[in-house]
C-alpha cells in the first residue's frame, strides 16, 4: 500500500565509535526509533569527513582504526519527528542534528509475509515442558509452535502451561522472579513428566503467507488469539505473526497518512470513548494493599486502578510490578506468599502489615482521553508498550479502559 504525503527527514551526524552507556549511539538511535514506532530509520557509514573537532575521519585502508562518520536518517510525519526530537537530543552528546521537509511516498506493508517473524522458535512434540518454559523466557516470547518437520501440530502458550501443566504463575510474571523461584517452577514441570504434545493447543489456526494483514487481524480477533503461525501453500511453517506485529504495522500506516486511506480500517476514526469498557476495578490510595490484591486476582485485567475521592486517577496496581518490587526487597517469605496468592487457586490470606495501596502502586499510568481517535490510541499503545490504556475524561477522571484486543478487532473489522 502506497501512502503519499508531507514528511520530514531527521539527520543525525555522529561518530562510528560514539557511545551511549554501553551501546553505540547510532545503534541506540535506530533502536529507540523502532521502539517508538517511527516510520523508518537508516544508519550509513561515511568514507571521509570531519566534525566540530576538525579531525579527519577516513575509511582508507591504512587508517581503518579511525572513528568513521555515521549518518542516521529518520523519516516520518512532521508532528512525530517533533515529538521524537527531544528524545534524540538527550541521546546525542556530540554531533549534529538537522531537519528538512520533503514529499514522501511510504510503502506500507499490508501482507502477512512482510510483517511476520521468519526465524521462529519451535519445539518438537517430545520436548520437556521445562525446556519449553526456558525457551519462552530466554527468547522473550509468549508461545512456541510444536512442529513435526515443517508441519505445525499445535502451539504451547503460557496459558497452556498454566491450565494443563500446573505452572504456578504466568510466564510474564516469571520474568520478574529471582532465579531460585524460577528454578523451583521449572523443577515442578520436570516432576510432572509432561511434554509439549501433552499440553499443546491444537489443531492450531494458521494464516497463509500471502494473506493481508487485516485478514490475520480478523482471524485473531474471532478466535481470541495473540499470534498465528504463518504457512506457505504447502502448509509448511514459514513464520509467525503476532498481535503486536499487526498493531505496529497499522500504527505506522496511520502515522504517515495525510488523510484516511481507503485501505485502512474505517473503525480507526472511532474514539476511545466509543469502544472502551467500563467495568474497571478501582481502589483508594489509603486502602490496605491486601484489598487491592484481592481485587487484582479476581479480575482478568490483572490490574486495579487507583482513584482519589473525586474519581481522578492517581496510580495503578499491577501484579508484575509487585513481583518485581518484592523481589528487589529480598524478602523470600513474602515473595513466595505473593506468588502463591497470584497463582490459580492460591490462598488469599496474605498480610502486608501496614502497607497501603499508595505505597505500592505505580504512579505513572498510561492514559488516553476519551475523545482520542483509535488511530492515535494505537500510536500510544505502540509508543508505551501498554496492553491496556486507562481512558480519562477532560478533568482526568476515570471513564474506562481500552485494550489491544479491542483495537485488533477494529483492524480486522470484527467488532
């Protein structure tokens, strides 16, 4: 899909060996641009040049050790370039940043083959579940296709490990656990003696490599899936496409379009207020933390919004943040009790002394106004990495919440 419109080119001139912390500056810039959903970024190494310090940098064969010049180009809509510029300025200690306006044609990928991940982590049917869990954690993924040759037999997700393997906590919570507790959970899986074949979901829904992105979104929304194996015409595994792959693709397309594009979902013009859900668990900041925990385990949202007496949002309680906090405090007994509480069917008699919600909540909350178009809500999701955004009225009071599943349904026109 081609989208024409006004754009800006942001150019950053740095040295090949300039560093930001432990990372090369040009690599850090490209990574940050990708994280924030910018339309594109390219780093190019120069052959010869000098900067403010007047040192000549060259790629001549006898001087390969010199610090060569590097140019990073970022292309996007003017408002998104303007929002990214302060972040970039903080990253570049030495170097030059320039901007200029252009007319651009953006080729936005709208086929599954263009947005899928081709290098797929897989498991054989007889893979022990402790090994499956290790793959999920080490690779930072949420599901593993189970394959025989190149044929997909099923899928093992974190949910499958919870429901059919007796895993105590969601995989996303395992990432915040200290190594000792992770090892205990892995040992439980080994003791059960089950393999990927025993717990996998199947037959698994797949999508053809030539399918359009909205088709994949519609299938995910209808089946309530977060990822799909991608197969070729022979039915062999060719890749995997996730919900976030689709959201990022549509976010990029909407960001660069001057006006609504006929190939983009019409539902993107709806607002957060049009599609939000209102049944949100809330609690006051002065309430005991244990009350928030009881509410947290009772809701599939796995979060409780903290509001003051006037209904203004002042924080949020997240199970993952609590696991991380008590891991850092190095209180094994309390951490084990918290993990038990958050486990399916866990005991709910945990006491936290005088700890209040206000002391344990996260004060920064990912929010959007209820008048914000879904296209902008999508941008906010990609930029923050938030799966669920709190919806506020004009006065900052809680109105509801909008999540990735809702937006995915709009993209697939499955609402």
